[in-house]
C-alpha cells in the first residue's frame, strides 16, 4: 500500500492541484491512500469507532478512514489505473485509488460517513451507492440527483449507514464506458452488534468482465455480449488468490455482480446457505442448502458454510466459457477432423504449425506456444497433478487444520491422506465388474395390454 499524506503534492497530481482546492483546502481533506499491489491484503482492523469483524477482499483491500468530529471520512480518487489481470497481462482501466475495483469501504450500522470523491478521469463522473438508504441528493445519479463531478473537482457525499448488509458503488455517469472500464467497488456495513451473524472468515469480491483483444491493453467499452475476460475483482485465474480458511471455520463469501450477465457460482466439497442479498440478511427460515447460487446483474449474494472438509476445493462460475480466458472466442470445433494431410501442406509454409482440437481442447491447457502480446492462454493454471485447464472466474478454497486466526497465507497444495486420491485401475479386465447393458427387446415379451419400450442397443466400436 502506498500512502500519500499530502496527495495533491504527490507525483502525477500536478494537473489537479490548483483546479480542485486551495492548499489550505487540500490539507483539510482526508488522506488519499493508493494501492499498487494486486495481491489480497490483510483485513483492516478498525483503529477507532465501533468494533466489527473485518472482511478480506479477494485480490483487494479496505480503504482506511479518518475520524473527524464523530464522522468517518474517506477519500476516493477516480482515476485511470493499470491492473494486472494475471501474470503476463495488464490492462488500462479506470478505477479508484490505484486499482480496479476500488477499495472496499467498511463501516458500522449507524455510522455517519463522509466520502470525498476527487475526479482525475478525462471526463465527468459520479458515484452511486448501490443498495443504500440515503438522502435522495446523495444517490449519485448525474443530472437527476446531482450535477456531474467535473474533471479535476472534488465532491462530498455524506449520509448515515442506516442498515447493515453488503453493497456496491459505481458511477451513474457515462455508465456504459465507466463500468466497462472497471469503475466499481464493494461496500460492507457491519451490524452494531459484532456477534450478530458472526463468522470466522469473511471474504468479498466483485464479478466483472472485459473485452480486450489479444495484443491490446484497453477494453472495448461498447461490447454487449462477447466479452473475453471473466474475472473475480478484475483478476483471472491463475492470477486469483485462494481463499484460505481453517478446518471447521464458519465462512462467509460475499459476491457482487456488475457484469452484463448472470453467474451461477458453484462451490465444491461443501453445501452452503444464502444468508444475505443486497436487500439485507435473509431470515433463517427462508434458507436452504445449495452448492450453486445464481447471481443476476446488479445483485449480491452472501453465502455461509462450515469448512469441515479439508482440501483444495474449487469455487467458480458454472458457465464453462466463463472459466476460460481471452482466446476462447471464434475458435472452430475440429473434433474428429482428420488434419494429417493438411498439416503437411501447412508446414511447408508455417514450419511451427501444430494440430490442435481434433481430439478436444484439453491439450490447450498444457501446450506451450507463443502468444500475442499482453494476453493469456485460453486454459491455464497448474496444480499438483498437472494442468488445471481453467481460467477466468475460478479459484480455490483451501481448508487446512491448525491455521492461526488471522493466517491467510497460501499453505501450498493439499497433501492427501493415503488412499484418498483417484487412481488408475491396473489389475486387469477380468477383475472389473461386468457392465450392465440394456435388455434386448427381441427377447422381451409384452404382457396383455402393454407395449414394449424400444431400447436402442449400444453400438460397439472396435477397441472399446
């Protein structure tokens, strides 16, 4: 984390020093804290104000505040940023305080909050506090509830965090462009009573999507459907950190969706219940066990479970193309296509040409080949048993015994107890159970008044 106590004297701020406020006015602003790291930062324990149990933002961080006359003051800076999507690829985005998404804001129910928003974008902006109850003039809709924040100016939003829950913030000004460029962030209002809905580990992240051509650095802002990068907090696997929890911890994961489509988020190895939406906490009597929850556009879901199964468990969007990276579009299906004759002719012109896709796309996960500048393999990531073959919206929940309370360090790959890993059968076909086949309808006699269901016999291929 890079802390600049006098933001307006810092590098890169010269263009806004005189336009925003005077030197005296700048000194009265709360500190603008800037983040330049893509790794998950440790939870921010509240240094003052009412106590709460902080969240951990996946590949993100929590914005510090200043307490002034009983008001929590924050400083958000809307600005162009460079975000590493995963090692090997960076994107020119717009965000807040050095990153996209911006920092998570954490407050307590009943807190009076004052947020200074400085605009360092090349166009006007605003901030809508998605899901909050507040005075109409603080809602952040340009032209309707407030004038736009001009380039180089600072506006102030002030309201009381009236209800606990999980919310988001994003612009309502040139929304198509600014959200496509990554302008969004998480907001958590903790309950007054720290023991209410208490969990041992509390994670949060946003779902976002980008359309960035291989070799390019800037998203296409007018894309409606054909996105090619699906991310958790603007990171694609394997650049997404794992969520590390202790065995038998009570875990909450809060997920907000600001993409243009729904995402069925699926957890392996555990069942969970949905305990919260952006409308508030769900009544206990309304909850039921699930392993997948579908999160629609503009929605948030908080899920909770007991992490009582040790191991490295997948957490991902269950839309298969959302766990792939930038080269997943416009690739023809070549399964079953004989290419040997063609490859001989192509090799005369392109000596390094290789056959791909005739037996499926799994070889893409392990094949090493030159890529266009600033892009990611379509399927990637390596685990303890080889290529994982996933990208995009995918990470792991690492459940380990004996973790310290605030230990979020990656413990490495899970060491499976003997006899608990799937293995190859090598004892011979004679020892295998006989496969059960559909009955032959010619040998079946219909009883009076009954019809015989025609069963299609399987076709046996040589060698199978």
